[in-house]
């Protein structure tokens, strides 16, 4: 029990000390005029404002970077879409030109079967000896009838030469067009690469500027934080020294018993009570001894009262048992006397009946007596 009491006293003392420390910290925060402005912790608010500004600057830089990335991607997409549209347009244009120049309907092998101008172009079976329609199966021209052979051969050679020159001209034109298109495409690619490089350089410069500004801001913040920590450390050291001085000179460590008495009345302040003195402890022990003797006396009186009640209950039970036995004895005697009276009355009744029957039989004639006797026996 003594160990539990000591532990409880230590816990209460620790709780009192903890509450006192919290109260001192609260007073130092509230009643310190140097670090208080109308009940507001200005340093904490300034720190929160600085942290908020840092967070907003970081978020702003992140949003600006994201916006720049989106703009750059949009420009690249627009340039790529425009280039793709131009390439598709050039390809379609070249395809149409090729179909128009080299794939006309008249160049097809079966054009003569569905030529809409066939009737207008139709000629007689044979116009001259060099008519190309005069085939062997047409029976329009026979061996030895070719009069314009030399002229026809010369015309064919001239025609072949013209065809060759036209093909070479068309080939050179196609090569020149292809080379011009390649040059234009190369220039376009070079210009696009130059714009992309310029955009990347601008982004790199902006990124370096943001990093430099962030480093400067962080350096300034670190210097301010170190200065504030140094001031806070010195202030804390000063406050700790003041607190140690107050504690050493105060009533807590000196354990002044007068500090537990309330200044308003004689009540004891729980958070300042340092325990009872020897006289109070002796008075409490004396009162406890008197209470123990009083309890023993009360228990003895209770025991005697219970013993008296038990004795009286036994006497009442014994008297009730004797009364019941006497009542039973009286009932037996009463029953015995009643049985005797009933027996005497029964005997008298029997004797009376016998006498009455004898008187009756003595007054009846003999014949009637026998008839009555026979009837009775039957």
C-alpha cells in the first residue's frame, strides 16, 4: 500500500508539474509584449506567409512550365499538320498531273472499243496504200502494192525520234520538278528545325532563370531561417535561465507549505499541496484508531444483539413446541372421552332396541309371530 501511495503521489506531482509548464509556456507566448501583437503570434504568421509565397511561386513556375510545354506541343502539332497537308496536296496534284498527261483514255489499248468519237473518226476501208487499217485479213492491200514505203519508213523514224525527244523532255521536267520539291522540303525541314531549336533555347533560358531565381530565394530563406533560429535559440536560452532562476527562488522547489493555502478561504489548493505535516498525520492516525475501536464496539454490540435475538427465538420455538404438544395431548384426551361416551351411548341404544323388540314380540300372537318371523328370515 505504501508503494502504491508513493507512485500515486509521484504521478500527481508529475501532472502538476506538466500543467505548470504548460501554463508558463502559455504566459510566455501571450504576455510577452515583444513577440505579441494584439494576441497574435506574428512570427508564426510571417512564417506561414513566407511558406505560402514559396508554395505559390513553385506552383506558378510549375503552371508556367506546363503552359509553355502545351504551347510548344501545340505549335509542333500545327506545323506537323500543315506539313502533312502540304505533302498530301502535292501528292494529289502530282497524281492528277500524271493521270492527265500520261494516263489519258486514248492511251489505253481497248480505247477503240468505247471511243465516243468512233463514228466521226471512221473512214473508208482504204484511203491510200499506207492506210494502217489495210491489214492482211482485210484483203485491201497485197504484196507489191506498197508505193509509199520509203516515205512511210522516213515518217516512222521521224515519229520515233519525236517520241524519244518528248519522253526525254518529260523525264527532265519530272526530274526538275522532283528536285525542286526536294529542295523546298529540305528548306522547310531546316526552317522547322531552326524554329524548334530556338524554342528549346528559349525554354532552356527560362528554365535556367527560374532555377537561378529559386536558388537565390532559397539562399535568402535559408539565411533568414538561420538568423531566426539563432534569435530563437538565444531567446530560448534566456527564457530557460529566467525560468531556472524563478524555479530556484520560488515556492515549488523550496516546498513552502503556505503556498497550498488559498488566499480567499482556508481551502487547500490541490496543485500546490506538498503533503501533511507530522501533527496532521498523528491526528489522522489517532482518528483512525478511534474509528477502529468504535467499529469493534459496534460489531460487539451487534453480536450481542444477534445472540439475544437467537436466544429469544429459541425460547419462543421451545414454548410453541410445548404448546403444540399440550394441545395434541388435550385433543387425544378429548377424543378418548368422546369415544367412551359414544360407546356408552351405542350400548344404551342397542339395549333399548332389544328391549323394544322384546316388548313388541311379547304382544303379538303366535301365528303372526311365526309369519312375521318367516317373512323376516326370507
